């Protein structure tokens, strides 16, 4: 039973009136995981870079250098999602 005001998958049609096919692959759970890991990596690097800029602006050069180094060291995890996707397509 469908929830009230839900969409019936059997009645969904494309623009031309053809029945809608399965959802595209980019909506799958695996692709959302890849995008989520990439976004999490960007968030970490961006946060550390912002902290580095804020520390430098406040005059704490040593702390700014530490945050800058941490931002550089946190950059490789941004590749975790794309590498997982590449490895999945590389395997048979």
C-alpha cells in the first residue's frame, strides 16, 4: 500500500508518454557514497584552510602554519571516493 499522496511507480511516465525506466545509476547508493566521501574530504580541507586563514589574520603565525600543514595533509582523503569508483570499474 502506498502512503497518502505518494507516487505510484507503475504510473510514472516520461515526457513522451513512455513508461519511466529504472532510476539512473548516479542515484544509486554507491554513487551517493562516493559523492559523500568527496564532499566530506572537501569540507575537512576547506575548514582547515579557513582556520589557517583566521589564525594568520589574528597574528598566530605558528598556529596558521600548523593548520595549513593539516589542510595539505588532509587533501588525499578527498580522493577516497573517486578512487573507490575507479577501483570498482577496474575490476572485472
